[in-house]
C-alpha cells in the first residue's frame, strides 16, 4: 500500500477524524480490523492508520480480549511510544489517540481516537464502533495520549 501524504498536522488530523467517524457502526469483532465488517478497539486504530497513512505501523500479534487481565507488559503503551508522538494527557485534541487502563496496576488495554475535546470514537465490546463522551469515568482511566506521526514525505527536507 502506498503511503499517503498529509502536508500539515491540521490536514492529517482532519483525515484521521473523517476516517475514524466513517467506522461508526462497524460491529465489534476481537482482533479484526475491517471497516463495516468488524473490529475491536485496536483494529479500529489499525484500520484508521492504514487508511490515513497507507501502511500498518506493526503487526500486533495475538492479544487477549480480557480487559481484566492482570500483570503483563505494557504492549499497547510501548507500541504507541514507538510509533506516535506522546502528548500531554490533560488536554487530548481531536485526532489524538487515547489509551485507557481499567486500574492503575493493569496494562493499558483499550484505545480510542478523540473526535472532539470531550468525545472519542472506539470499538465497544459486545456492540460496535461508537462515539462516547469523555466523561470523568473515562478521563481518569487515560494511560496515554498520542498524536499520529506526520508521514516523512510531508516533512520539509525528507
């Protein structure tokens, strides 16, 4: 798949928002990442990433659907730090990736994409891709906020 070009951060964020919102209603399917067919929260992010940037960041491998899985490494948070630009957790912006954990001592296991300063799109287990308000119950579970990287072809001198 060829890499797509978004010449500014604003253009990239607009493309992310348009793509993410086009997934609303996609049924929840663990480890899937196909718009209109099925996806989980990571599959939503992977699909948006592919359709906006034109490639996968990496193969996530097999992962558990169990939110309450104790212990383990921070695979999701580590991958975000490898491929994205970490942002302040206090003010996520539309187009930012937001990672969540259920409890302080558990790894981050859920991901969404901000659609406004107070809402995000995510794949809701047992349902579909939906837009949810970033209410205090979600906000206090934020484990990290990240921006999509600008493609190298959009950076002057690259």
